[in-house]
């Protein structure tokens, strides 16, 4: 039998770290342009974070049960932001792949990728906030 008490926390925290660190790497690269490896790092962390977020999003449907009352509202808010986060990450990844394929690294499209990456990083933080509140205020006492 699968032990969700070990696997689910790893799934939950992994995309948060990947997306936020990847966004920070992109930020440093875009504003300082001294280390080209930071752009590649940000890109690989974006792709890995997108895949991890998709798996985590799916695990939320599989491993969590329905809730009612205030806990249900918190779960719905968390689920909404998780869906927004995954959508933003997928869009960001697709645009980043397009920029890479067209060799358009030095165009304004790069700033579009950065804007979506910023929104995704903010969204993953908000999702984590609601998820943490859900766990520590409604699920831990169980």
C-alpha cells in the first residue's frame, strides 16, 4: 500500500521550491546578464516545476477527500489557485519553448515569459499559503 503521509508532502513542497528558485534565477539573469547559466537553470527549473506541479495537482484530487464548511471553502480556494498555478506554468513553459525554438532569446517575448513566470511564482506561493492553512487549521487536529 502507498504511504501518502510521506509521498504527498514531498510532492507538495517540490514544485514550490523549483518554481520559486527558477524564477529567482531568471530574475538575476534578466537584470544582470552576467551568468548565462542562470537562464538555462531557470528554464530547466521551470520545466521540471511544471511537471512536478501537474503531478502534485493530480495528487490533490487523488489523496484528499471532500470537506465541508470552512474547511471546504479553504480547500476550494486552494484548489482554484492550484489550477491557476498549473495553467500559468504550462503557458509559461509553452512560450519558453517557442522562444527557445525560434532562437528569440533577445526579443520582447523573453519579457512575456518573465511576466508569466512571475505570475506563476506568485500563484504557487498563494497556493502554498492556502494549502498550509488548510493542513494546519483543519486537517492536523484530525
